[in-house]
């Protein structure tokens, strides 16, 4: 009769937990993306929630994530790219700072003083043309409208929306982020 082997009998190196590599981690993230698409039966009506899911998981929507979604949903890549690039909420480039600040410079926010907020933040963070000494911690960018015009000027820090700002309140709320 054959002896039953348990994990305790296995060679020491097999008992070590498998450390996830970048490849295995990414693989399981794609599996999670698949479950988001599965909820909509891989139908294109689930494209926007799937893009949200991708952004949440990867921090931005990469070209390979777009290609993957296009293939799995059976829609042209141009459609996925067109949708992702249409909405200002979606990031198509990898974040370069720990926190992303997005100041709205759309018409309503501009009329309510967003240019002053932007100027003050650039000065505070020593940013010129998107580059500054604090780049590893903060990433500063602008958006044309977040759809919250009546509450402007608005600014996003990561995914959180802050409304009715002025330069002072914008600066002090950044101090709350590590
Ligand atoms: S213009 Fe700023 S939210 Fe619309």
C-alpha cells in the first residue's frame, strides 16, 4: 500500500509559500478584471464599469489592459481607447507620484478661481510644467471638467473630490495627506 504524503513530508523548499512575482500578481489581477466583465456577460454595456475596475486595480488603464478588455469583450480596441480617453476620470498613464492632484480648469471652475488655486499649488509644490522636486510624492495635473460644476472650484486628490475650494483651503487639505 502506498504511503500518503502530506505537505509536511515534502522537501523544505516546497513547503515555502510561493512568493507572488510581478507576473503572477498581474495574472491574478487580469482574472479579477475578467470577473468584472463576466458580470455583464462580456457585453460592451459593461465597458465603463470594467474600465473603472481596471483603474482601481492597476492605478491607471494601461495599453495592455485595454487590449485585454477589447479581446475579451470582442469590441474594437479603438472603441475601448475612445471610451477611456473620453472620460477625464480615467488615467491612461501610470501615476508618477504617491498622490495625484487634479485641479479642474473647466469654464465654471475657472470663473470661480481655479487658476489661483493651480498657481498656489504649483508654487507650494515647486512645480513648473508638471515637473517639480516633490514629484515622487505629488503629481499635479488639470482636467477640463469633472461634472461637478455647481460645486466649483473643485479638485480631486486621488479619487476624492473636494469642492468649493479657494487657494488656502486647497493647500490646507493637502496637508492632510501623508
Ligand atoms: S468646470 Fe469644473 S467641474 Fe465642471
